[in-house]
C-alpha cells in the first residue's frame, strides 16, 4: 500500500502509540510533544488514509496487513446473542 510510504517517521511513532491504546495525552507524553502536535499528526494520518477516526484507521491498517483472520481474532459475545434473536 503506497500510503505507508507517505508517512513520516513521527507519524509512524504516533500510530505505534495509538495501536498501544494510548490517548492523545499519553501519546504526547511518550513522544515528548504537545497534545496539539499529536492532533496535527493524527489529522495528517487520517487524511493520508482517507479515514475520520482512530477506529477507521486501525481497521484499515488491519485490513492492509492481512495478518489476522476473524478466526484468529475470535468472536464477539454479541455474535452468540444475535443467533438467538428473532425479528
């Protein structure tokens, strides 16, 4: 995916922290930058990947790597509930 090549080293560092589940304040602390700088980098990342949120970015990265299947990730407890629900 060519979008990966468009990312700066700092943007990769922000993504790494994001994938560890850190919020903007924790990312800023870990990278010794301000929260507004984290937001700046995230906005650039979102634009480059054409997404609007952390979740969309994570899903797009997951899909692009193709390293995990649904079976490896497991199933949501909601899946089992839906089987027993009739409309």
